[in-house]
């Protein structure tokens, strides 16, 4: 087994309602019990976290993200683009922490640090759109706008409930979207109220795919068709209350395991990439890289 000795913690000082600076010394002290060198770097922006990870990926054995999914998304992109292969650890201090949930990382500080001390690891697939690595989710439709329309101020004040407040606004404005998808040779065209590519067990804090294999070279494609009356909405509720499996035999939904997806976005609708807004007319997304992450 490789001798891991150098650890870098990259953290967002705004995480944990701005109180993260108070707990960093405690984290560092615990990690120094096992690792001779533990350094910390702060990033005032998530883009800055990507740059720090990119520049330091070859200097450390383990890079730890201390923050939310946005910070972790950028750290993973920095590491993946560097072509180096340090382990990536997660200390979840964001709003939803979907990636940590998929890795079964506890939200309790001491228990999360325990995971980095134990060093149980897993390979983790990444999607790529030619410019950016997508870590766990690419989506559009019902409520997805809530993830980027919820303000940082509101999230800091009320946590995950901020997404529900934003979702109420999105719900009454949404119209179905004309999309054409070509996945692994199959062409699908229609009007949909929800589209998602998911490599993970949760999205928005909801456990949608508890049995997901994070390293099988494929991701889940879920599409909910537009239907009359409230059929589409109830299909959407079924997804978030019972998970993807509940839609697998539904006539109103399409569920696939895919490796290569081309999306034609005929309405130029906004999508979310790991919770952040993204706009395009045509895009190809492929599962083409694997990184090593620390799990529970």
C-alpha cells in the first residue's frame, strides 16, 4: 500500500454558515496523528478551489474538500484536469452534500475525519462535456432551477430549506421542454418535464438511487414525459419520494443506464451542472474518466 504522508485541505470560508475557520484547527490536529504534513488553503470562490487543486495535485497524496458540492465539484475538476491522481477526501459542510451522501460520508465532523484516517477508497466515474467534468448530476425541468436560484444569503440562513423556497417559485412558471436525446445509439425525441443524468445516490438531498454503482462506466438517465392533467407532476413526486426504481416500468418515464449522451436542447432551456446553471443548444456528455475518492 502506498505511504500517504502529505494532505492538503482546501476549504470555503463561507461554508458551515461562515464558521468553518473555527473547526479547521481541530481537523488539522486530528489528521496530524496519522499524516506528517497537513496543510490548509482557503478559496474565496469555488473557481479558486479548482485552481488550487490543479496547481497542487502533484504535490500532495490526499486533497480534502471542506465545503459543499460546489467546492468539491471544482476541486475534482482541478485534480482531473491536472492528470495527477491524489486521493480526494470530503468533509461535508455545504447545504445538500450530495456527493458525500453517495459516498456514505457522515456529516458529523469527527466521523467524517475518521473516514480520511481509515482510507477506505472507491473508484468514481466522471462525466465530461468537452469543457468540464460533471461529478454527479446534470438536469433540467421541474424544480432544477431551484438549485441555482436559491441565494447564498438564504442558504446560509435556512440551509437546505432555501431550495424548497426557490422551488415554489419555479413550480408555477415551468413549461415542458422539447428535447432530443441520443444515448448509446438510441434516439429519443419528445416533450419532457424532467431530465437528469445522475451518477450518485442522491440529488438535492433526496435519496433517488440507493443502489447506484459509482464506477461501472455508466450513469442513470431519467426523463419524465409531459402528460395530461397532473400526471407529470405525480410522476415527479414518485421519483423524489420512492426513487428512480419506481419509474423503471412507467409508461410516462424513460430510465436508462448510459455511457454516451447527445442532448439537443431545442428550447435553449437552462440546465444545472452539479447544481450550477448551464446553457447550451447541443451538447455531448460522455463518461470517460475515473478518480479515486475516500468513502466511509
